[in-house]
C-alpha cells in the first residue's frame, strides 16, 4: 500500500546530528566506506531491537515467512522442519498439515518449542540423519528456513536429503536486497554478512544455480524484505 506524505517533512533531531558526519574531512572513498558501515550497524541494531520488541512468533519477518510457506502446505502433507529452533514456523505449519516434526540440535530451543503442543506435532533434539535413520515414515515436505547459510556444504545437504521428500522449502538471506551490499563487496568492507554465524551469503543467481545442480525445480520464488524464498519440487 503506498504512503502519501507531506512535502515538508518533520525534522528529525537524530538524523540532523548524524547528517553532520558529511562534514568530516575524509576522501570520497573513505566517507562512502564510513557511511556504508554506519548503515550496516544501524540496520543490525534495528533488527536486534525488533526481536526484543516483538514476541518471537509475532515478529513481522517470521509472520511473512509463515504466510508464504502456508500457501503450499496441503492438509495431507507430512512435514519435517529441519533446524526448527523455537518452533514458531513448525507450530503454524502444524495448524494446516496432517503431521509435522521439528528437529533441532539445541535442547534448550526444543524445550521452548514444546510450548506449542498439538497432537500432530512432535519435536526431537538432534539432526535429520539421526531422526530419518530411525523413521521409515514418508515425508512430503522439508523446510530449510535459514539453515543453508550456516552449513559448510549446503549443496551436499540438499543432495543428501532430497530423495526423501517431494517438496523442499528454502529460505535464506538475500545479499542483493540493496545495492549497498554490492558497494561493500567492491570496497572490501567486512560488514557484508547478515549474521556473525553465517558461512555463506548467497546472491540469487548462485542460489538458483545450486538448486538446479541438485536437480530441484523451482515452483515459486519470492524476494522481499531481504529474504530469498524458494518452493522446490524434487521430482519424486
């Protein structure tokens, strides 16, 4: 929905103070690098503050992801949410799918996730290998929400698991969300990551290339709010 604003804007004291940094006696390149770093820092502070302000299952970014996933979940689907963390996505999917399993390495996160109690929802501490080795249950959907960017070999994970599922949902940060990230890379700025624990930051072409190399077909893609989302079919 568009926003119509007054042509004369209300003055912001903070913006006015920060804007004085334009007067710093720096070369053009140095000034640009400084402002790019400040933009990254303030965006990160806003991101962290937003998760302190909103309950985790009501955060706008989480709601957006859940709404996108639910477009493709069918009532007869059996779903595995790998790296489910505190279960915000897992529990919402369980409201629509026939059965949902959440798996995460963190016992503390799983304990919190279990506050979402449903008859068709189970949680396990461990990894997918452990769980799938013990289960002969056929799964329809694998959810990989903000998982691949943490892994040494994201392509290997997709190849390893794809034959157990009909659909794979992939969600990762989008390094192409702004031209400023391209500038940071060109200027050699270290502040180009979305999270300090990330090993990878993917552009869209690389994500699509990796998906194709894993013989997955993209049924739907979405690029909003700094996130790449792919609903893929495995051909199973």
